[in-house]
């Protein structure tokens, strides 16, 4: 997905997030992140934007004191952080250098994609905190998020952070799960302490998870219960992958 499309999705999802957060009581619990209140959620996204702004400005990993001094209410701070983030994206362009945690891509473009997906997922958190149903997710954005989760967070992450995730990967050695949305399928396989992802639904998959693109994305991000979707085969295998993802992403 190109920069203009991702930027448009980021701004749209940010507006939805803010509206849902405003509808929730500040102290209401976020069901998908039960340690957070709605106020905590909005502050977390503001903090995340600040971190990415500093990652672009400093061209290195920001230290612990990376928060930008902002004034006003939590909503006003969120608004200014978003405005600053978009300004950095627009001024630099996707091909400019930036520090990222993903070794193969040290560009602003990585953060444009990551922040569009981050904002989308936290928008769903805000809607749930407000007691609202999760509103529809654009299919193209969802497919982009599925690709990011499978190829970067899981596949690459299993190699880059192998010391941190060695135990859960070892516990799930041999696990093979297929995912399908419409005509598109992927197979996730855990072998010898790493995760591989291939296109298509492998015939030896122990479980097969099916849903629309938004549902698959939310399932991968553990924003819907593990058994909510249509699951064929060994449901315990699907739950095992769902639980394993918790070691990689929250």
C-alpha cells in the first residue's frame, strides 16, 4: 500500500479512535487491554506517536526520556502528536532514513505503515472500551496488516528476537495453521525454533482459520476471542497459534 493510501487510513483511523475514546468514560476498562483505562489508551497512542517522531528526528533509538512536552487535555495532546507525526511524514517522505526496530527497513515508510496499523488496532480497542461494536475495517488495509503481522512481526521476529521467544516456539514445534480470507490463504509453520509463512493453505495444516480480512487481522492481533472465527480441523492448534502470538505482539 502506497504512502498516500496509508496516510489517508492513518488520519481516518485516528479520527475514529478519538471519537470512540471520547465516548468512553475515562476510567472505563479496555477489554482487550484490561490493564488500561480509556484514558491510558489515548495516552499510549500519543506516546507511540512521540516515539516515532523522535525516531525520525534523531535517526537512532530514542532514549527513555523521549516524550514531547505537550499541553492541554489528553485529546488535545493526542491531536498535536498526530499533527506532528503527519508533518514529519509529509516533510520527509517515505524514502527518507529513520531509525526503526525492523533491521531490513530503516526508512520513514516503515513507520507510515506501522502507525496506520497501530492506530487501526487501537481504534478497535477504543470502540470496545466505549461499549461499541467494532466498526468495519477496510479490506486493503486489513490485508496489509495481515501481511505485516505474518512476514515482519512473526516470521522476521522469530529470528531477530529468538532469545526472547525460544521457549514458546519450542513448545509449539511442528504447529501448522492455515489462514484464509476470500481467495487469499497463508500457512504459518513453526519448525526448529523459527516461524515460516507461505502462500496458500497447506494440506497438512492442523487447523484452518477462515474469516473476512478484518476478522483475520483482529484474530491475529488477539482482539477477538480465539474461537470466534470459523475454524476447521484441530481447534486446539488454532488456539495454540493465537496464544503464541501473544509472545510477539500485544
